[in-house]
C-alpha cells in the first residue's frame, strides 16, 4: 500500500536540522504500519518500542532523561546496537510511557543525531491531561485514512490516477464512468487501511462492513477504557448523534438534537475528547471570508464529521445495494456522505485552513471555505448533477473571490465566475491554477 505521507517522512529524514517527529491520527489509520515500513525501506535497522505493551520500557524515563542511559536500555531490550546514522527509533503509543514525550526534548537538544519517530492514538487526550510536552522541540505529521488518490493506488489504478493528475479534462471525461465506479466503492469502503486491504484481496463488500463494525466497536472500547467515567455516556451519545446531524438539511451541529434540553456545556468535554482522539473533525463557521479566516471564526457554530466516510456509512447502516443502484449512494443521508467525502480529501492537504460560511440570516451557505496560498476559496458541494449553485452565486456576488469551486457529479468546466470540479477530482483543488 502506498501512502503519500511516506514522501514527507523521507523529507524529514533528509533535513539538515531534524527534530523528533510525532505522527498524529486516529487509531487504525495506519500509523504503526507507516513507521515500520519507513524504517524497513529507509534504514539498515529499526528499534520499535510500544509503550502500551512494554512494561519495562514504560518506566524508562521516570528517573532521568540521560540519553546515554536510554540508548543503552533500548539496545539491551532490542538486542541491537544503535548506530545513529542508520537506525530508526520508533516510540509507539508514546503517551503511555511516563516521561516519553518529554524525552523528545532532550533527544533534540542533546542528541540530535538520533532519528526518532513516534505516534500515539490518544496523544491529544494525553496533552490535555497536562502531560509535559516539548514545545518547539518536535515536528508533526498528521495521518488520515486513505484519500481517494491513495485508494486508487491501493486498487492498482495508477493509470487512472496519473490521468487525473494530467488535468486533460476531455480525456478524463472519456473515463468518467470508471472514475465514478471507484468513487462509489470508496464511499462504501472508505479509507481505513484494513477495510481497503480486505476489499483488494477479497473483493467482498460484506467483509468490508464486518471490518468497519469491528473498528467502530474498538473505538467504543476506547471510550470505556480511556475516557473519564463521568463523560463516557455523553461521549457515546454525541458520537452516535453525528450521522443523524449530518443528514439534516442544515448540518450545523445542534446539542439539543442529542437530547432535548442539552446545552453546549453538557457536552464540551465529550466533544474535546473525540476531537483529541482524531475520531471527529470539527469545522467551524466564519462570518466573512477575510484573511486569516481564523480571525472571523464563530466558535459556537460548527459541523461535526467522522474520521472516515466508510465508517459514517457503517454507523448509518448504509445498505451495500446502494452500490448497484446508479449514483444514489452520493445522495444518501441528504448528501452527508458526499460532504464527508469532500472534507476527507481536503484535510489531507496540510496547507489548507478549512471552515464553512453562512449568511447572517442563514439565507445562503457555503459548505467549505478554504484558505490557501493567501486566497480564500469557496467550495459548494453537490451530491448529484444538479447544477444550481444559488448559495455560491450569492457568495460570489457579495465577495468576488478570485476562485470559486462547485464540486459535483458533472464534468469539469470553467465559467466566468466559477469552476465545476468533478467530485472524483476534488483532491486536485490546490493544483488547478497550475493547469487551467
């Protein structure tokens, strides 16, 4: 399986000034596999430590942060000599090793020759529990489920992906049905590596759904095992409410829809826990498309999405028969799957700042507003071939953006005021100006 993050890891390795690297991401998005594969491909040897399962090394940093002592202990435990030039040291589930996060500061300051990479599914939770963190002494890489481009690669469709990247839209149109076929499959399978690998080897959507349900059950287990007891019921209620909230015409998250009378303060901790674990993506409203968008953020208004479109379908018990019923799958849950899909492609671009916009009286809404290269780009998402874009037109008349995007099932085309980008090509958003 190819992950685009591998190139980022190689760039990190080759830096002249290299800080220890932390990979962030939800459980089961492939962090451990990526780190080990990186070590296998790019280093002579890899020292792998999992602080969740290693009782001895879990207390390695309790007494002090003497690097020589730490390296000696790692060599004894692994049975390998550590050569800084050709050894990758992996600290997995780093939040479970007392002092392990803090040790990264001392590796950077006192022994920068060592190649240290780490990950933790509950890292965000640990940080909010006042875990000492080496601010400014580490680099970060965010890992998400496979995006549509990676999905095509996983299913041996390199030629299709290459064609998409050429931006030869007339030729791309000739293969439209093939792109849509794989897009339908992606909506159901999603980008969780285990689900994708199962489909590649078994070609069985039923097995995919079994795996998705197992992943969801594992997340529920995390709630019970790691979350504070007093907020577990609220975590569950909020988590299970997301599919129904996304299926509303107005996808703004409403606390009162979880339980009548509920207020923000009742669920703030539960929501923070889910966001910190990477299981939920929170997209806030902005009042105007100014730069930076953060300056115009309305923190009280937001939409919640899941980590993966396939898991959203599994939570909503989307029937596999929708895959053979034309393009109905794109309109399921009132287009919620499509909006989830688009967000999932956008967040893989680390240089995008993502919000959404509504007019003050809710007379118009732009599904996503992204800040990129000093520009604010409105993106209106259409789940079908309906080419009306009233909200986008209203927005453009009011703010005159340089670039405006409608993404839908229709083919690529440019108009004077906006560009229609096919849903299967939305991952190429940041490359448009280089080819158009």
